[in-house]
C-alpha cells in the first residue's frame, strides 16, 4: 500500500484555529452528485498519524484500493475531531456548473462544522482545500475567503485533506451503488458514473437517465431522441 509523506501543515495553525482538510470526489463523472467532505484532527491525533501509529496507509483516495478506502473510512470517523459532508446533485451541477458546486459543497461543510460547538478557546475553522480553485467571481466565497488556504495535490501532502478525500470518495461510491438498481443496465455499481467504455455504450443503447449530468453528456444528446423521464 502506498505511503504518504505528510507535511505537518495543520500543526502551524494551532492553537488559534482549527484546521480542517477539504476535498471532493466526482468532479468528472457523466452521472451522479459531487461529494465534498471536511475532516479535522487534534494535534495529538495528527502526531499519531505522522508516526504511523494510526490510519496506516492514509493517502489520496485515488491512490488506494476500494477495500483500503473502506477500511480507513470508519477509522477516520472515529479518530477525527470534526467531520462534515455534502452532496451537490447532478441538477445543481447542470444549473450552476461544477466549480460553483464545489464552492457550495465547501460552504455547506463549513457551515455544518461551524454549527457545532468549537472550543472553549473560541478558535475558528480554517479550511485547507485541495486544488487551486479561484472562486473570486462568486460573492458567496467571501464567507470563507479569509479562512481558506489552497494546496496543489494536497490530498497526497496533508493528512486531513487525504482523510477528507476518502470520506468524499467512499460516500459517493456508496451512493452510486445504492442507486444502481433504480437505473438498470447502466452499470453504476461498477463505474460509479464515470465515462468508461461500458458506460458510454450503455448510454448509446439506453439513452440518458435522469441521474445523468446533461452538461457533461452533450455528445450523446443528438442520439438521445427518446424521453428518459421514466429512467
């Protein structure tokens, strides 16, 4: 199992702030929601992670097998000081675009995390976000602008972001497996909505289902002449 060499980035923000890793899963699929997660650990737990005492094999979710992600999922939940999660639907993505959906997911997680009691010290949440997003054109981004740092490839570098990537990925994969029976023939339980060859062939054979993102499947629209409202 690949090992991550985590940077102790979170530790420099204590004790004044509570650093929270943020990551998403499902930016690119043809179907299904975007999944965004937030995870924070205490300094004591972070030291245990860095030394390999707990959460062994923690890494960017894309570098782990499905079984390893599943095994780490509950351990992350049990070890974390704070977690939050949000789904943004395929209809939201079609209406507002994927970047706006990512921002909304971040805001939902931030608000959920902020609703819970913080600390007696009154420390505020500080978001450590995977990627190099620029949300400046969205006025809603002002809510977290001064409380956010962005990290390129943060899911391989920062423990709390890696943990968030696993929460986001596992929750989305479970969702796609659960809805697969409602849309037989598309194989969502296998490809989770991503654009595999089998998925593309299923769309050609069956047309687009309700769960498909129309803004991501434009190349199939011309051939999708039948109504798919019942799928």
